[in-house]
C-alpha cells in the first residue's frame, strides 16, 4: 500500500514524540514555541490537539510497519 514505509514511520515517530513531549512540557509549565498558537484555544483545546497529534503519530507508525502483502483478507 505504501511505497515509502520508512518515511511514514519516521513522520509517525516525530508526530507522536512531539505530541507526547508537548503534553509533558505543558504539565511542567513550558511549551514548544512552534506550538504556542495552540494555547489560544484554551487549555482543554490545546491538550486534546496534542493528544490528537500523538494518536495520529501512532497510527502512522502502525500503518508504516504493517506488511500489507502478507495480510489475509
């Protein structure tokens, strides 16, 4: 299905890592400067957006690591 499985996996790891690390940093009281615009949506909006970022990353990791030729339909 995917031609660039490695690229999809790397992007997934980046998204999941940034999402989880930004959640941890917001608990500590800091945030990434490139994600500071999320705070305009309020604390709950920013939190759920960061959760969504991590979930999309995990989905991309799963899709990138699945061998679609060996899947039985």
